[in-house]
């Protein structure tokens, strides 16, 4: 038996659950239970059904299934599918999804998006002379360098083997050119 009185949940989930139970109705949904410091501790799928005696509700039967490990596995798989394994940067798919989202969120307001393409063409020299491991080190170090110089809200993504894209959603062309030069 779990006492839900002290449970902290998000998005008014507990209010919705208690309203349904107070009205003698059923409730079904996902609850994210958090620790008092705000860290998520457990995600469950809960179904609560009223027990009736005539027209009176005399109790509720609830079943909860712990989804915590499944949610973590889903997040891991999503991350693997949308990030480059070498640099852990967003990949082309995540880049495309993010740009689509920015355009969608801009609504009727024009989106000022500058895109800087960074090609490490000379990194092929490292591959040819020192092997793929050395070239990988060049790519990772370059990604780290660019990441440290980015502005808040910018997106750095791996576009190809030795190519990155920096999306600057609020930078006009001139400042993006200076940014790229930097």
C-alpha cells in the first residue's frame, strides 16, 4: 500500500487523480513521482477504479506499474539515435528536427536563423598520415573548441565525418559572419 498523500508529482497529476477519486470516478495516467528536492525518483502508470456499493463509492482499487527503467532505456535509445557516437553532438536528424521546431515555434514572427558550416577538410591529413584514431581526436577536440565558444541558444551538430553546423537562431548575418570568423 502506497500513501499518496506525501507524494510530489508534476503537472497537476495528483490533483487530477484526487479529483477523479473524490467524484467517484476512475483515473488512469502516468505519474512522475519526485523527491522533495525535485529530482525524479519514480515514473509509474497508474489505473484507479472505483469500488461501488449501489450508487455509492466505497473505495478504489489501484494498480501501478513502474516505468522508470523503461523510460531510462527509451531516453538512452533516443539519444543514441539522435547523437553522433564520437562527439556526442546532435546528428543530422536532431539538427533537422530542431530547425523544424524553431520554425514551428516562431509562428507568425520571422525566424532569424544563421547557419555556419565548419569543414575540417584538413583533418583528412591526420587520417592519411596518422590513421583514423588521430583524425577522431582532431574531430573531438574541434567539437569541444566550438562548443566552448558558442552562444546560449545556439546549436552545434555533427553534419558529416569532419563537418559541423552551428545554428544561430537569433544572430543576424553580419554577427554570424563575425562569429564564424572567431
